[in-house]
């Protein structure tokens, strides 16, 4: 749940900064799990920008969500180094297991699976990140661990 | 007496279990009443051995790897504390051939020191560069950087000294130093390793740059996919500030938001200013009018982190390494389907064959190497026939490729090069900032056309169309995303015609 008071507090926290929009949006998403349209209005008014300008920034960057994420967020790398180690097949198996597509959330809100293009773990490919924790050499055994963590 | 044991805190080491090993070590040492001090370092960059732990003995450090948490009791039983024999013992790290063959200048401290200890930093040569810069003065410092031949390690290869001089000569009320740590290329992790393993080298490089060009503020733009690096860098700035290091130079971290194109310098500046990461037309150059319209030096993180070593030991010593116009060393990141994947810092000039086969040891899958993509998603795919290409900015350009940020991604013979060419165009479409037409629309039309080629629909005509489209992308795009996407596409078509339903030519 988002709150206008908290959104205003986030904006206030960054008021002295040069170019504060991205840090504000990061904090908004950290606080609410996504960037609600109502918050876009609050931020735009506070920074003397139009809603279109702020919406344009929110929609440009892959990180900012227009809907709340699941309780867990699993990022799977789809870039070349992970491709070379069979990452696409592993990713397919993960999506099949949770019965969702890319950038979707399971119906019970348990997990959101997002595509990412490189986590910098390219010598331990295929790579993933679960709630900010790096995971390398992804295989079916590691996958079972991830599923256990998510379903717990 | 306490025994120091070193376990990496590098994200890639953590990704394969370094935290579990550290926990097991502390728990097991407690149970056995052993006096152990655990030090979390960066990684040495030998990723097939991670988690690689090291124990300090009178004979120097002794390494073991790859260690699993379940190995810890047996390791202690065998005499880990004394560096005794065990199946996982790899001996003195400096004597492991992969490390022994390297010339570590930029990465001299990475994996050895506690990344957040200024005492360690000083004991291993830190601050020397800054001290020398103050002796030389701003102009002398810029001359030294120029004389070293240091070029942009982000990929463009622009001489750092010229960038600095241009910004220094520009008159303004304030100037900025921006460190580009938006390391988005697949197969690269040098920036990440330095931020996690030796963040003070980045800070020192930036304070030197600020002193040289007269800038009082610096930004480090780190991609959001690197939470560990962001955390360590933030902590390092606090340590530096508390030690009084940042009194004349303010430093701030900005976190990206998942846009690859923000690695392009002008898109990155737009992003810091709070806008969509869209590329700016040049001129004006950032060195004249960059961040917030002020003169700005924007350099790749590896470039900046190399500056302290150059100043400490002199431009001549650095320029003595390398070949042609590529002076000094390059941290080559060997990745993908490779047996010995890791960071290999060496003078320019190694051939691709040496990197992939002798150093990398061939594929991890054990199958033959078929293609190697050098320089990230905008770099060309090289066949074995081009393994004699020396690692050098100009040599790669001459073969329609680029060294980029030094990433080398190895593929075995199961790779389908038509799929790789398709991915290059698809990636360009996903990450295009939308400012220029060739990139925004050409990438989408390119995917449609290559799908027809893959489906066998008018193959020759459609391949001719892709070639034509690539010409438009190359010469009509504003930045490297559209401009270099033709490299992976055309190299796949040229060097691997059989994957596009064409006969293999004799002698590629």
C-alpha cells in the first residue's frame, strides 16, 4: 500500500539534490514495491515537472514497475554469456515450473520473474538473482533450492 | 595467535556459496576453539576456483578451492590453519599459472586487501598516485596521464589525457567528474570486481581527476543490477569521508534503473539529471558542456581506477606495456562456456587464441570452441580462423569488431549463429533509447527480416536486406548501440554462413 504522506516524505528527503528524480523513484519503489500513478502526480507537482515527464521517465527504465511485484523477485539473465551455458533452457524450465511468462507474477503473488541482461556473474553462468542475492551456475539442483525458498 | 583466513565477498563468489563457506568456517572454528579472524576480500578473479579461500601462513598465503561449506570440517581436520595438504589445496595464489602470467596494475590489490580498510589500501600502495599528482600540479598530472597512453576502457578507446585537458581548459563556475560504472556488456565484470574488491582505487582515481581539471564534485553511476557493488562503494565513500579524504571533493553514487543505453556517456548524463536515458547529439562534447551543462570528465571506472597506479609509478612504466597505440594493460574478462573463466589483466597484444585456449583452457562443456564474442553485445563473433587477432583497439577495428570493455564470451559448437544474430537485433530493439530512427525502427525490422531468413523465406534477398539495413544502422545511428549492432549481426552472417542456409566458403 502506498501513502501520500510517505511519498511526500521521500520527495522531501531528496530536495537538496541535483537531478533528484531517479533517486526519488528508486525510493518510491523500495517503499511501495512499484510506482503508483498517484505517486507520479505527487512527485511531478513537487519537482515542478509535468506528469507526462515523470511518467516518461518511469516507463523508460526497465526497473520501475507499473504493478506491484510478488513477495519474491527472481531475475534471470538472458544475455550472451548465460546463453552460452544453456541459460535459455534453464530459464524456460523455471518459467514452466511456476507456470508464468517473462515479467509476470504467479497468481498467489509468490514470485515475479524478470528478464535481465547481465548480472556481471558471466564466469559463473547461467546466473540469476533472488531478492538481490546473486546465484551462479544455475542448474536443476539450484533451481530446486530457489523453488523451495520461494514456496516456503 | 590468531590466524587470518580470507574468503571473498565478491558477488560472483557469493553466487557460488562464499557466504555459506564463511559461515561454516566461523562455526566450525568456534566448535574447535580455533583462533580465526575472517577477512572478506574481493575476488582474485579465478572463478572456476570460487569460492577460493586463503589462509595466512609464515610461508605466505595458501589457497584452497573450490570450497563447499561441507568441505570445511575436513579442511580444518587436514590442517587448513597451517596450510597443509588437502585435495582442494591449490598452493600459493601467486604461483597459480592463471595469476602468474598476469600483469596486475589496475587489479593489483583486488582479492588481496580488505576492500574497506584504508590501512590495507595504504600498505598496498594506495594514495601514492594522489601524492604524486599534488607534486606534479594539475597540468603536470594531465600531461602524465596523456603520456601514459591511457585510453577509455569502456570501449571507445578515447585518450583520457585529451578528455581531461579539454575539461581543464573549459571555463565554468563548476565542473564534474563522472565515473561510468554502468557495466552492461554481457561477459564483463571488471568494474564490479573493482568496486567490490578495491573501491578506494576508484575514489583515488576520481579525486586525482577532480584535482587535475578543477572539479569539486564527482558522481559514480552504478547499474542497479550490482547491489553488492553499490553497497561496498557506499561504505567506502563513508570510510573515506570519515578519514578526511573527501574534504575538497564531494562524491555521490547514483544508481541506474536497468537501461543498457545509459552506459553511453551522454545518456548517462541525462539519467543523472533525472531524465529518460536518451543519447545527446555531439557536439557539444561533455568535456565542454556535460552534466548540468558544465564541463564534465566522464570516464569508465577501469580508466579512473588505473590513474593512481599510472601516477604512482610514472607514465613511462605504464606505456612500456602494450602494442601499437594500445598502451598499458587491459583487464580481459573470460566468460561464458569456458573452463578457466576469470579476470586476466595483461598488456595488450595477446592473441584471441591464446586467451581462449591457453588461458581459458577451451570450453567448460568440453566441446570444441566455435565462436567467441569479444566486446559485449555490440562486439563481433570471431571464428577460430581469426584466433590470431591480437588484443588491441585497432586490430579489432580492422577485423570489423571491437574490444569494448574487454569481455570475451566463448561458445561451443552447439551454438546457432542465426539465433545469436537475431538476439543482437532483438537486444538493440529492447534497449534502444528511441531517439534516432535507424536504431529504434531498424532493430525491429531487422528481427522481422532475420526471422524470415531463419524460416527459409527468400533467404538471399532477405540477407541482402539485412546487410543494407546494417549499413544504415552503422552510419546513421547517433551512438554505439545502433552503430555497432551490425558487428555481431554481420560477423555471424559472414563467418558462419552455414547457419543461415548458405554454403560454407573455403578458407574463411
